[in-house]
C-alpha cells in the first residue's frame, strides 16, 4: 500500500481534505500529499505528468478529463456545490452587498480587493466578470491583490494592513481561513454555485486506495463535515 496518496485538488476543497488527513492515515496507514490550487493549474499539472492518484476539480472539468482518458470512468463522485461570497477581515464592520448597487458601492469604497487568479481559478474568473458587469473592473484594477488560489488570497486578506480591504472567493475557502469572515454570498444575479467532483487518475499508482479516499471524502460519513465547510447538495 502506498505511503502517500497524491492529490491534485481545487483550493475550494483544501480545508475539507486537510481535515480528513488524520482520519485517513489512521484508517489506512497512508498519508495525503500532492497540492492544491486553481482548477486550471491542477489540470495543467495533470497534463504535464505530475504524480496524481486523486483529482478534485469542477464536475465539468472531471467529465472532460474522463472523456480525454486522463481520469477513470466510473470513479467520479460529487462532493457538492460551493457558492462564491464576499469576505472581510474578522472584526471589521460588515458592509451591505445584497444588491448589485450595494456590491458596487462597497467595492468602490475598498482600498484593496483580494481574490484568486482571474485566468485559472473558478472564483477569480467569475469575480473578474462580475466586476466588468458592474462597470468597475478597470477603475479597481490598481487595487487588485491577486493570488494563485482563494485560500492564499484569504490568508493575505486576513493579514492586510490597509484600512478597508475586501475579498471574494468561494465560501469554503473563506470559512477555513482564520482571520476572515463571510459577509454574504454574491447577489442573486451574480450567483455562482460550482459542483466539485473527485475522480481517480488513469495513471494512479494506488487506484484502490484512491477510490477509498474518494468514498470517505464524498460519503455519508462526512456529510456533516462537508456541509459545515460550505458544500451544498
């Protein structure tokens, strides 16, 4: 049995996966390795030949990779949907973001805007589109603070020293980051709910162990943990 199971995992699921490390080790004797990041970066890593037993990315990407022969057909299982929300440093006065106008005003009042990679991450691509729809993308561009994934963006937001920073990423990444809190989901017209799915890589060194981890990650025994993390059915 492999000593370490290699994962290529979307940042949205990082907190959940990390919380299961000790349990999986106790049950199987195997640790969890690999890396987390924007889904586009995970796809690039898989295609470049990086070690991978389990991949956790968007359901759309999983299906495409199964069709391409990179992931094993029939091995895929959904974790749940994750919504995208607005974040502030913990303890800050929470602004109003429930409407497009309120969100626009709040963003314009911020002195720094933290969010993940606008080219390769699910939340970053979407949030950049929202800023364009609001007509404030170019005006806010000098205040952008972009990072490879939402978890890093939220850690940097928590450590920010400016007077009025704000952030946007997926709810799971906000909830698992100390020092930040969820203000609210994006307004209904900008809502993004992304379904994440896990699957066994075609070249997995330990396919049976990979399937066992996916069963733990997506099964009924961890439903409460997924729900608390921000995954929805």
